[in-house]
């Protein structure tokens, strides 16, 4: 395949992915398949920044905090001027799809360079776009860390070509997407030091990457967090409860680490990441070094969503895994091109079994998970009509799925937390974030509101309720 024929296919595939996943993401928002946690958080942080309150948001318990108290993802600030032009959650969802799609280009360039073939480059472009984790990352509401995936791929491409200035630009952009991405960049530095024999430059990159993550986790988050330490440390209580605690547990109780990292759920997660790449990534262990910190953070966590490709947890893994698969194919020499065809088939099979494309559910064995999440129902249209009653500037308390549509305001609370809310929007058919594991509190609170003379029920249809606080 000549270059003239390959490039249009690469561009067409990238454009098709961007358009298709942007449309799916917007439809999922219309179908109330998103939530105040997490899309609403990002919307409120961007809205607040655009209105003079940088990265401010309302936490679960109703306090106004900085987004930096939870995650260090200052790249959200860049969305503020865009919000003034397009004030809608769709801005974040569409941008995410477009940016993730651009990662196909550095993948094409890397594969073409290292495998010496336009067809191999095109093949790995398709692999990246079909990779189940890439698709779910794009559709999992909006998370700044999703943008790190293509930024990391561009950064590695420039690093591989010894172009350190553009590498630094994309590395900084990636690091601004979440606090632990610096550890992935540190892995790139280790690769550069040994694979390219640029020991000093590689050591500097690794040191800066680690330093950024240490400062972000150990200084920035505690500075903005009233409790001192991140709430996310609770996910690691079984293995130490903090970075220092995990290191201590590694030496004092190593079997506890092994048990936490190699459970059935963890092994399935790793298989879901490796199998769609036909295991090729395992043939390039030096490139895989960059994936190890993020993988450890996921498998050691007690939170099940961190060991599932259906969420954003693989964001820091996709780039090093795809890069390692390209280098793994290169190790096979003259068999690299046939193996590329195999990995394309593996990614297609993986997408069929695990991916988010809705059409697979109509075929035997096709993925059914969230296969109808983009379907807008009568219930969704009723909810949209109900939310239109709530003034855009009013303080509101909402259940999780409704909250994603009400977060572009100064204060938005998570029902059943009410505090100073003047409006309440609740979906009786879906519990709120605060009580999503036990819907009984939502039912009790709603029953109490019906009896409370301070609140007037102004909308009730198909389980959608809107209350307005009566004047004193």
C-alpha cells in the first residue's frame, strides 16, 4: 500500500471515530447516562473558572472546594474560554472524543517507522481505534485524564525522534491531566535512557516526572484538601492507605500486596488490556515500564471501577501498552507485518466481546454492557422537561443522573444533602450518588419532603420529582 493510499484511510478512520464517539457521548448525556459524579464535577469546575472562581466545585457534603483537592488536573482551565462560546456539557464530551481520536496519528507514525511499512502503520492505527479500553475511555463521561492518552502518544513519538522540545510540550500537557501521569512520563524517561542510550536526558525526564507526581500528590492535594490527605487514599487502606504505607507494606507484608494485586478481578482486568493486543506488548518489557505505576495504582485499589476497562482507569496505560505492542511486533522481524494483521483481528475480536459499539449486542456473543445507554427514552424527555423549570442560577440538590444536567452553576448539591438548596430534582427510579448503594434513604427523604410544608412539589411524572422551597 503506497503512502498516498494509506494516509487517507488513516485520516478517514480517525475522523469516523471522532464523529461516531462524539455523537454517542452526546446521546448518552441526552439519555441521562452521565452523572454529577463525574461529568457534573468537571462541568462545574469549568463553569466556575469561566465565571471568575477557578476550578471551584461543590463536594459531596456541600462544601465549596477546589477541584485540586481531589485531582490535580489544571488542564480544565483551558476549557473556560471555550465554555463562554459553547456553554454546554457537550463541549467537554465532544472535545474528549476529538482529542482521543488524534492519538491514532502518532500510533501510525510509530508503527510505520519501526515496522517499515505503511500497512503496518495503518494496521496499528486501526488497533488503537478498536482497542476496547480506548472506546470506553472516550465514552466514560468526561475526565481530563482521557486527554492524557493522545498527549502521551505524541510525547513518545517526539521522544523517539530525539525532539525534546515538542516532547516537553506534550509531556507538560499530559501531566496537567492528572497527578499520576508524571509517573508514566518517568517510565518514558527510563526507556529513553536505556533504549536510546541518552542516560542524562532520560534521567532528567524520569526525575521531573516523578517530581511532578510527588508534588501534586504530596503538596498540591493536601494544600487544597481540608483533611490534609486525599480521600482516595481510602481505596488503599488494605495495603497501607498512603504512598508511604504501600511501600512499607511491600516490605513488611509482601503477600498482602500480592493478594491485593493478583485477585481474580485484577487478572481479568489485565487480560482485557493485553488480549486485544494479541499479547505483543509483553515482548517489549522496557516500554512496559511506563505502564507499571498506573497498573499498580489500579490493581491495588479496593475500588472495583479501577480494575475495569469500562471506566477511565486505563487512561495512563493505553499509550505504553500500544507502544509496547508496536515494539513487540518489531522484535519479530520479517514476521512483523503478518503479526500486525493478527493484532488487528485480535483488536476487532476484543471490541466485539468487550467494546462499546452498540451494534455488537445484536450479534451472538457481542458485548451487551451499556449497549443501550445512548437511547433517549420517554423517561429521559420527561426529565429534561422537568429540569427546565429550575432557574440556572439557583442552588439545587439533585440525584446523580439529574445532577449532570444541573452542574453549570455556583452551587449544586447531591441529594439527599439539601442545606441551602432552593430546588430539589430527584429521579425516584435511580438513587443518588450519596446513597447509590442503598436507595432507601432517597425514598425516606422524598417521603419527608412531601410532608414538609416548607417544600412544594411543582413537578411529578414518571418518577421525576421537582420541589421548590416555599418562601419563609
